[in-house]
């Protein structure tokens, strides 16, 4: 079965309904236009991922012929002047086809086309070009950047087709190839690592930052990239505020015009919480799409949900009581609070989504919201949470989604009594089923697991921890992954710009952008490890400071 008008319509309807992807890319951000090759690569990734999910689409050649390219202005990447026999879009398709098959020379491509007149008609050829014409087109007409885009596009198409079970003519290379990279060292030194980190950071930043937009309109003298440069610069130095950072940035930036601190804050304050979250999710989607094309990325995984708080607030919070709320430890201090859902376990640790926590919001609302985002982005198997989410209604909601969970239980009278009995018997571990009352004669069934802590400082029932899970004891070992979210928060807060403003949106943006910088760091580290060693270890070989410094240098996208 071949693609039809109806199957194409179905595909693009699916793309239009996707929450965090917009096609075509040039229409979604001022950082891309109709000549942007990065935008074109993004579009090919978006369309190919959805195209091959359709039951009628099982040919990569048909995809190459059907890929919409009419909007793209190839003239900016055409070294020839004057009239030519073959259009650039047709040549682009045919060179993608050549790269898909992995042919080194144009002769094999010509022979293939000569024997397939129907394919030539779909490509738009009236006559098949000869070998010399194709050679000149590739080496003398296409710019180096356009040739690199052809190679990138073919690699993405192969991966997306293979992931969907579509037959491919060759095995795709599942690690990124950076222009000029000839390193094959298995035990890289610091200089090699930094060189690869610079290439990966440049690559990632060009993909991610276009997801953010200030919607300032046309004709602005200061390029929008300068605002993201400045925000990254603020994260480069600990406790650096916008005004001071903007003054220093003037001297350290290579830009002719940079934003003032107050102008930067005003543009950020104009963004709603919803806009910030939408842009963040688009950026994370781009990151996920990039690392998903490596063999080392585990797309199905474990997520951890938690709440962190800013430094205690010491000023007057009159009128802000709903936003500057109490601390998690129930002290007499107040603080802004933010909730996140992060990938943990074997996957690269990314912050999938972040949201503010307001007074009066239930923990169930927060968990539902974050799980909705996480399940839109990745396949979730298991949910890890702290004991502040010890609620039968939250656990029931997670179970209804078909997910497993591990949550520590606050020890009430019955749990303390059970722990005392276990202590008397010298028993280190105990498992028992329990029904938790939901109301109206409805119950949530869970399993309580008592586990004795090694080297506990207590000599009574406090030697035991109690966990709740709906999938048996096997998942309990995964709870150890949750420490990653705490170590992640330390790095995220290190990346945050300083401010004394009470503006809730500004505060949240600073936190969300810090989460993005943290996620970029972990992705860059994964890509560098894969490029240099072919493997991924959780312990980073690229430091956070290195990544921030490179981001500050490389965020001049567009």
C-alpha cells in the first residue's frame, strides 16, 4: 500500500495536534526563517516521526518525494547564479535519497534512477541527470552547510523509519556527526573532551533556544538571541542579578547591542506562567528528539516528582501570601516553591517539566499535571515520590494510569507498632498488603514494605522505613534513583539568576531556565560521551561550568 491524499492529510493533522511541536518551524519562532537549515532539519524530524507511524507509510523513498519543501528558500544556499536546468528542491531530494542508500558516488545514484522512471517522475525529473551534473551540483552548487543538512536529514529519516518498523536500505549511524570531527579516541583527554563539548553545545543550543520567544514584534534593534545570551550569562555566575549581569555582559559579549537589565526583566515579566511552561516543554521536546537518536538513550523509564523551594523569603509578603508560601518542613519560614518531574534511573537525567506551587493547590493536582506532561514526552513506567505525596488518592490516580509507584509512608500508630514487633524479632524486612480508604466504601490496594536501615542512629522503631508500592518488592530498589533529583536541584539552583523581585512569573522563569540549562548540560555530556567512547556513564565527563561557558559563547544562533 502506498501513501494517499487521505494518509497525508491524517499525518499532518496529527502533527497539528501535537502539543509541543509546531510545523513548519520558521513560523514558530523569530529565530528561524525560510532560509534556516536548522529549522528545515527540525521540520524533517517532526514530519518523519509522525509519517512513519501511519500504517500506509512504509517506504522511505515515498517519504522523500512527499516531504513538503515548497516553503523553504533554497536560493540562500545555492552557489550558482542565473538559470539552471534542475531546481534546488529536486536536487535536495535526490541527494537525500543518495545518502539514505549510503552511495559514495553519483554513478550508483544515476543507475538507480534510470531503472525507476516512476520514482523519477515523483521526484520531478523530466530526464535523469548524468553523473557529472550531479557531481557538480553537490560539490559546486550546494553550500557546505546544505550538504551537511542533507546528511543530517537522511540520518534522521533512517532512524525514524527504523524505529517505526519500516525497512531501511542501511543501518543508520546512531550518534551525532559534527562537522570536522575526526576524533576516534577511546580514552579522551581534557582537550578532546572540551572540543567535543563545544561542538555538541553549539549543536544543542541551535536546536533548543528557538523554542523560546519574547514575541517583541518586528523591527527590534536588539536581536532576541541577546536576551537568551544574557539569561545564560546570569546562570554562569552564582548569585548574579540582571542589572549587574547586563553591565558586565556589555563587555564580555561579542554583540554590538545587548539588553539592559531592566528591559530584560520587563520582557520576561510579560510572559505568563503558561507561556513559560509551553516554551519549556517545546525546548525539552527538542532535546529528547536529539538524544533519542542515540542508542544510549533509554526512552522508557523512571520519573521522580518532587517539590523544591527557593531560599527563605525574609521581606514583606503582604499581598503575596498565595505565592510565597510555607516551607516543606513546616517551619515558620516562607519561600517560593517549584515542582518538577525528572527522568531518573538509567536515562539521562532531564527535567521534563516544571511548575510553580501555589497556596491551596493539592498535591494530587500537582502530580496529575506533571504526569500529563511527562507521559506526553516519554514512556513512563514507574513514579518515585517523597513522603509528602503519601496520599491514597494520589496513589490511586497513578495506578489508574497503569503506572507503578514507590512512595515512603509516614509512620502512624499502626506502622510504629509493626516496626516495634519487627525489631523485637530482629527482622530486617517485612511485606504486607494494605487497603487505604478512598471514601464511599472505595479502597486503594497497596503493599507496605518495612525495611531496616543499615547503621541507623536510632535504637527503636525509627530504624525502619516504610514504603508503599503497587508492583511488589522488585521496584523498591529503584527508589535509590531518587537521590538524583536532589543532586539535580543543587545544580539547578546554581544556574539560577539572582533577584529580589516578588514577581511570581519572573521568579518562575528564572527557575525554569535554570532547569533548561541543567538539562542541556546533561544532554551535552551524553552526546560527548557517546561521540568519544560509544557508551554513556551517569558520572559526567563534561562539567556544568564548561557547558555554561560554552553556551555563553555559542548561543548566537540564527
